[in-house]
C-alpha cells in the first residue's frame, strides 16, 4: 500500500536560540525558552543555512525544524525536497537550493558590534562571501536607545579609517548616524551598510540568508575577532535609507520593499481577519490569533501567538488570519520570484 502524499499546509517552526555576549532575556516575552538573567541575543525563526561563520552561528548548518502537522520534526529543507514548487517556486531558491530568507528576533542588552556585510562588488570577487541585506522592525526600545546605521554625510573612507586605527577605534562611532530606536519603525540596511543595534533595542529581523559579517569595532570587548581590512572594502560611504513608520491607521499599517523581499505590517482587532497569503512568511509580533483554513481544506486551524513565524506554502489552500485576543499584529514578508543571481 502506498502512503498518500502530504498536501502542503501552513508551517510553524521551532526557534533556534543563540547566546551572545550582548544578549538579554526579553525574548521570553515572545515565547522563547529564555530565563531571567540569560544572555540570549538571537532567536532564529526560519533558517535554511547549510553552513554558518564560526564567529556568527558557530560554523554549523542551521535548518529550522517544523513544529506542527505531519512534517513535525522535519526541517524546512526536508519540506523543500518533499513539496518542491508547491512549497515555493524553484526560481526563488538560492542557487544552492535553499530557502531564500532568514527570519530572526534580536535582543540587544548591550550594543552589538559595529559591523558590515559584503557589498555587491566584494561578494562578486569573493565566492565565500554572501550578500546580507536586512530589515529591522523595532519591537521594543528602552528610553534613549539608538540604532547606528550608515556614515554621516561627508565622511570619507580615509577619515573613517584614521578614526578606526586611532587608539581603540572608538572614534568611528562619532562618524556614524545614530537615530532614535522607535517602536513601530522599520529600518532597511542594504548589504554594505555599516551598522550596529544599540543597547536596549529588541527587533524582528528579515534578511537574505547569509552569515557573513565583518566586525569593525566591538565596544572594547576582548577576544572577538575584528575584520578591518574586509570591512573597509565593503562599507558604502553615505547615510543609510531613512526608517519607515509602520503605524498607519487601518489593517495594513505600512510597508517597505528591498530588492530581495518586502515587509508589510498588518493589524486586526478581536474577531476581525486578514489573509494568510500563499508564498509568504507571517511573523506574529503582538497578540494571539488563529490561522483558519477556508471550508473544505484538509488542515486544522492553527493557533498562533506573538513570537510565532508561519510559512504559507505556494500551493497550500488559502487561510485567514483571525485575531482571538484584543488585537493581533503581524509582519507579512513576501518574496519576488525573479531571483537567480542574487547570491554570488
């Protein structure tokens, strides 16, 4: 007797937690297994990396494990092998055949290192370096906290390098733009943008699937490698894009597009609903709800809460996202299909 095929259904994932010297314990409020006093900096919500950098995620593969339904215990990569184009169009995969985005939560109890990811020119010349464009949606921010991104107008490579090589290198911070961290704003950080998440900020991060990071300055911490030569070859000399506010009235409260993905924020009051669209990622950032399939679909309703990440396969039956608490806020991440030369 042959086993009947498993039809595509909405997937929820087990988080992968990473302790960091700059991390904190606020991710417990998003359902993560974090205890008071822990230093958990990152929770990877949806990842499909065959390898990572030793200084980032430890050098091993990180592939998210499915938490619900018939594929529970399998990875997102197993789902790609099983469902193929029914999970997502083949053209959207990386050239290596992996899922094309990485979703995280970051909790910065202390300042993250000043860092940069490979520029397109650098990545084209170095086959082991991969682009990393990312967006930060601010979930929480302590009073006075900031986000460092880009260099101030008029700052040249020579001026930045002089500051970096003088003393302990802390002079580079004064050459960077520091903008207030505001809950509800989203920051686009194209690959090549020098940046740092400031102390006291908690964000949801959407990024291209790369773990290539060059540290420029690490706030006088000892024992972590810097990558000054590589960083100087990658930095884009100029300001980063301005933040976009995701607090407009109505169901769709704002959106931001990059070359690799788009991020939109949605809001639903108790009992109201929005679509859980096919070929998209949903990140619940506040409240509780249910992913309810339309009549006649083969999968059961899926209860979700703040901190959950859901992927709706390209050929799953449609479903509604319904608020069951007082309100539900979520980010919807969409991907273009024209994506075959993005990751050198």
